[in-house]
C-alpha cells in the first residue's frame, strides 16, 4: 500500500503463546491510529505449533502465495516447547525471511524515560541495528556425516555475497544519513573470519564513498558487547551480519528496556514481497493466556510497519504514546495486556 | 612441571603495546609467590608486531619447537594497528592455539568486592566459561571466489567434531562437578545452526549421564547475552563453541569488573603441549608505555597458570591478593602498573 491508497491489507499471524494476546493489542492500536478514510482489512493465519501438530505443516507454498497478496505482515510469536528446536525456526520464521527476501532486519534500541535498564546510571541509548537477514550462517548450508558416532562431523557454512552485503550496507548508510548524528558502525569479526570479514569490510568502505557525510567506524563483535554495556551512547546505526545481529540485538534490547519494548521489522525494501513486523520477544509459554505480557513491543512493531508503508505521522504518534505510557508506569501497579493496549489506543486516537 | 619438580620453566611472550608492562608485573608476582625451593627459569620470545615488520614472521616451526620445551607460556598481548587485521590473529594467536591443541579456553568471571560494574545493584557474579578453542568457525575453513567483483562469494565453515566437542564438554562437566553449585549451562544456537547444534546438544546429554550430580540447562547464545546483564547469578559453569565463547566472555568480562581483571587460560589438559595463559585484554596501543595499564588480569592469569601446574595454594594466594588490592582501591588515587605489581608482590609474599 502506498500512503495514498485507502486500504491497508494486513496479514496477521498471532502464532503461539503470548503472540495471540499481544497481536490483539497491536491491532487495537493500529485501528485507533489509522485515519478515518483508511480501511483496515486483515486476514488471520494460523501458523505455529498448533497447526504443525495438527497437519505437520509449517509454511507451504500455498501459504506463501496467500501472504504475498498483503501489504504487510504482523506477527506475534512463533515457538513452543512441544515442537523440537529448529522445526518452527527453520520451517517457518527463517523460511519466510528467505522466501520474501527480508534482507533488512531493522531493530531500533531506544531507552525511554522511566524505563528500567540493568545498566547503572541510566545511560543515553538511541541506536538502530541493521541486521542482514538472508545470508551468513543462517542459510542452512552445512551438514553432518557419521551422525551419532564418535566420528561425527557437523559443519555450518556462512555464505556471504557481494550482492547481499552491498544492499544491506547501502540501506544502513541511507538510514545513518537520515539521522542527526549520521554515524555508522560496522560490527564483524574480520580478524578471525577473514574471508567474510574482508568482503564486509571492502564493501563497507566502497559504499562509504557514496555517503561522505556519514562518519564510519569498525568494531569486532566481541568488543561491541562490551561497548553495549559500558558506552551504548557511542552507537548511532550499526550494520552487521545475520548471526552477529541476532546476538547483539538481544543484548541491545536487554540494556534498552528489555524485550517487553523491543520491536523489529523484517524488511524487503524493494516492496517485491510484503515486509513482516514482529516483537523481538518469543512466545513466552510460561505466561501465555494470563494477560501478563506487555504488548508495547508489538505496538512499536506496528509503528515500524506504518513507517515502512509511508504513514510517518501515525508511526510517530504510536511511538509518542508508548513513550508516554511507559513514563507514567513508574511506581504504579502492573496492568494487564489489554489494559495497556486500551490506554495506548486512547492516546493515539486523542 | 609437576608440583613436585623444582624448576618452573616458563616461556614468556610480552608481545605488543601494554603486553610488555603487564607481563613484567606478572613475573614479579610469580617470583614473589613461588616457594623458595622452586627455581623460576624464563625464556623470552619476541613475537608480535615488531618481529613481523622486521622479518615477516609470526610463528615459525622452529618457534613452536622452542616453545614446546617449556612447562607453560605466559603471554601479554599481541596486536598492533600497523599490522593488517587478521595477520597476527591467524598467524600467531590462533596458530599457537591450534598447534598446541589448546582446546579448553578457560575464562573465569568473578565480580570482586569494591570493583565497579556497569550493571546496577552490584549483582553476584561468579562463573567460569569453558570455551572450545580448536574448532567451530575458527578453523580457517572457507574461501572467496570472484574477489573484489560484484559477484564475490565468501564463505566461512564452522567445523565441529564429536571428538572435539566431547572432550571440551567433559572437561566442563568435571569443572562443574568440582564447584559448590555443580551447574553447567550449554550455550549454542541449536534452533538455527541445527547441524552443529544437534551435535553439541547430543554430546552434552550423553556426557551428562556420567555426571548425575551436575544440574544442566541449555540457552541460546542470544538469550545468554540477556541473562549476562539481567541475571548473571544464574550461571555457574558455561560450556560453548569457539565463536560464541569469544563473544560472551568479552561481555562477561565487561560486567564482572572489566577487561582490566579478566584472565584466561588456553589449556591442553593432556599436557602433551604447554598451555598458554594471558589476560583477555588486547595490546591497548593508546596507553602503551605510560604505566597506566592494570596488570591485575595478567597476575590473575599467572594464578590460572600455577593452578594448572598443580600449585593450588600459590594460585589461591594470588587471587586473594588481587581481591584485597582491588577492595582497597576504592576512593584512592590511581596507581601505576608497577605500583600495583609491587603491592601485589608484597601481599603474596607476606
Ligand atoms: C527464533 C530465531 C530463529 C530468531 C533468529 O535467530 O533470528 C530470533 O532469535 C530472532 O532474533 O528473531
Ligand atoms: C584476537 C582474537 C583472535 C581472539 C579470539 O577471537 O579468540 C580474542 O578476541 C580472544 O578472545 O582471545
């Protein structure tokens, strides 16, 4: 959908555990923020553990065709202890990222006023991680020989292409260019992973020449984890590989308020396939169905979704509403998932 | 050397930057703590940036032969911005780990009283990471085709063997068994890296059957970074792959007092080759030669070295001395590298 068309045609995947609850609140806030003349049409999909147990399916070609017909996808969470590790991850989450070429995995980290952080001294945190989403060690390349024997060998192949690295690095430079500080940090491990590291570093320098206003630097992924806890203010935009991005964005979420407020977008910038937006947190089966989950991460993912579709002012309104709601929580009793959603819906409408 | 032999024959590699200064203090404290009847013999090696620039060599076969003749190796730091990234890492540090089969990379994290942490609320931190040191993505397998063209493909292959995983997992179980809490956590990413992940997980469960007293659990590496900042007390012993270990031990060092106090051992438990002990920090060229570096991490690495060689009481005396010294620093003016070394030498002798 462009900002001017008048239907937002959304695929909704509540998924497992708390996914159901938080997506309901995300939709509530989305309905409240949309201009009167934009019609929200949603189609719900039943992917996740239940469908897998019932049919053995995780994501079929027909499913992909059906999803493809939407402007964007909103996902709650996928995953349940009853399903062996890897089945839904590889069979659904990663399959979708690869099928729809979601090569920009966008994960903003902003420590909002009033929000608790495990770090002492309430540091300033406001950065964005651009994580590559379709390459690296996530491709599923590799294999096992002599499985289950004392001579087993298991390999994992990280695949990195100039094409894949350049497009995500360019996207990150453009995002850095559009921010006040205009700073981009490449995070890799180019002193050990020298083949992939040289490719990333060379491409980074090449693309940097097109963005003379953007200040650049490089740090190893191990050192990046140190800075994330000792000096997170040093970061503005980070671009990194799929696996390093996975690791540092969980840490980034932890220091900037926790996974209760961490949003993400799996973006196909060309628009050839719909992009998918989801909270960074998982399905949290231990608290599912109890109204305890914080829907803020999902609501902030809705903001990313709206921004991606060109609805900048609605996205900003959601972000302001969440910030105000979080600031007001301090010292108050905990509210339920739907109470938080109601409060946010009122704020964005008002 | 066994505890009963009367010569400690040490290879010393001061290396680059602050390596020189901190190793001098490590040796000072070592001399002070050794029983009168143990003779310390040291041979110094000039590896690092200077030698590389002068001769193009990083670590030759003759060097390895010479190192092999020692009971253990003490290293300061290797690395300098004048050498291209990867040359000394692959050509010296990793070459030595692989040549001497240092498959147990031991990295304790303990937050000592009085030591600053970036975490709020001074949490309890006392765990050990057992990082695999000779496999995973560190093997140098992989390559590049069409280098420098828009069609470049660069791969990195993580190689994992039942042999390599089992020996390090068994070592970690034995270490957990010997600690009061007897808890071992496997950290991996078995939901995405399913080939290597299954191998690690299967071996972990198999070896667990031999250690019924050890409580076990599993967490993904991304979640581990969250726990390291929100609930580090949950960890007792962690066993993990080479790359994940690299990343989480830097974070572990940061939260437990910083790299000024983080020690490590690159251990060959069979004793076939000498083990190597070094601070986790690098050569810090920005402060080299100024007497500003904290030698505590090197001194604590000397303690690990002594423990490895069977000198448990001397190792404990060093650790107590460092703890006491750190506790006394609070509110005092900063001391120089050698002043700290002097103070520690007095303490361990007393
Ligand atoms: C569930 C898993 C496949 C996924 C990933 O590793 O990318 C998750 O950790 C994430 O960060 O979105
Ligand atoms: C310098 C580098 C090769 C090394 C590693 O990655 O192992 C370092 O980061 C470490 O942790 O000892």
